[in-house]
C-alpha cells in the first residue's frame, strides 16, 4: 500500500509547517504559555484565516471536507511546533460532537464560527472520579419546565477557560457508569451558575474544572437525542485519538532530532558522546519506536472516519497504546542521553517530553487502552 500523502494533502501539511516555523519559536511558546490566555490569539487567528480550523468540517458548513488523514497532517505539524492552541478540543472534538449530534440549527449556529476560528469550543466529558471512563458521569441534568438544570463537576477541561461554548455530558437517567442515560448539552460561557477554575498543566497548556451549580438551559441546549450520547462520545473521541496520535508523532520526531543533535555535539573524553556504542544503540531504539508509532498513527487515521465497528475500536485502542508507550520510551531515553540538561525548563527537549507524557494520559493512557483492546478481543 502507498502511505504517502497525495499532492493536496502534502500542500496542506506544508502550509502548516511553514506557519509553525515562521510564527512559533520555542521562546514565543514560553511567552504564550505564561500569558493570561495561555496561547497565541494571533496564531489562532492565522489558523482560521488559512482555513486550517475548517479542515474536518463538511464543505456545506464552510469546511474543507477533510478526513482523518488531513486532520492528522495538521496535528503532526502542530506537534512538531509544540503548539498549545486548543485545536484538538475546539475543532476536532468539540466541533465533531456538534457536527454529529447537533440538529441543523445548532450546526448552523456554531460550526461556521468554529470552522473560521472565530468561535472556540471545549469539551467537558471527564469527571474527578471517572478515570478515563467517559460513561462514568455523575453530573445530573434534571428536566425543569421545558428545559434542563445541570449540577455537577467536570475535570481537566483543556481550553475551557476561554471557550465560547462548552459541550458537556450529563446524566438524564440511569446510574453512574451506565452507558444509557448520558446526554450532551451546549453550555455558553456566560450561563449563570457556571464557574471555571483555571490552572496550568504540566505541558504548558491551561486547563480548568467546570462547576455547574443549577445551570439552567433551554431545550435547544440539548445536543442530540436525550440519553443516547454515549455512542456519539465514543465515536468522536476515536477521531480525537487519531488526531492525538499525529501530534505525538510530530513531537517524537523533534525529540529524536534533538537527541541525535546533542549526541553529535556533546563531547566527553575528547570525542562526541555519539561515538559510544551504548548511546548509538539507544538512539536506534528510539528511532525504532518512532517508526512503530508513525505506522500506528497512519493506521488510526485510515479508520478515524469509518463507521463504528469493533475493528475500528481495536485499531484505535492499539494505536493509543503504542503511541503512549513509544512517547514515554523516547522521552525517558532522550532524557537519559541528555543528562541533567534534558529536564531544564530553558531547554526545549524537556517540554517535548512533558507534552508526550500528557498525550499518553489524554483520552486514556497505554494501560487503559491495552485492557480495552484485550476486552474487545475476548468479546469477538
């Protein structure tokens, strides 16, 4: 099979690569991370102006009509640049949920703005007790009149501190961990009763916890069919996993390049340390893990937009497991090769390592997906 990008896909990836190289130096990233917004509003605007925030959306909604391959191409370059803009949360996952579950009025209201970059979305699916199980939902949505009242808490909502609209899951029926009974709601940032507590994450992004205290919503806030959101959430998190795999590969590529360059330059006993056989073997192992991760990312992209099936579930679980293990291995071996400098704040390798650790824990870590893969095999 030919896994090379076609001409149009290559042009898309080159566009993102040029933008990242020209606008996103490591020094600027540190400034963006420490700002109140937590990322660059100008860079986000440029993503919108170039049509990059429109990649996954249908053409009739102002999008590019791209597949998982195009989305992964964008994410790979954002990963290489260590970009902290909430592209995954707003465009891929938030926009994906609205695109799949929303009615025509909701799609028209939100997707055009998300596709242009003028509207930022975030998703609140995790809760403090859920431990990667997105069916573990204790937030409640009670019917009041012709609308709903939400009460509960959502944890680690990346980009939620500055989102214009939040897609949150809440239970309209059933017990905690039941797949049936979960609904999705659109919560505006200025809705009364919504409290957001913001904090930095280890990879330089900003996350927040959402506190929903008697948040009253109209009937038009319900996204999709009441109590039937579990399948939609599972499908769209699968698309997000594919995108995360692409970002991880981009970050791993740079981490390997930085390590190789350091081994060539750092001298000990009068020779570059890259001459030592043990470090050569370590570098080979890192590159082997990178190639394995790249292969699994390509496989994940190929099924990202396929109809849901056990085969799709298995491929995405396997990809996330391999990506998580490879990212951790490259991070740890790269730090060992660098020595102390590999963990200093001023050196960019440390930030790539932290981002790879964070990617492993987003939407389920390697152990979680290994167990999920095994359970799928047993059920087949």
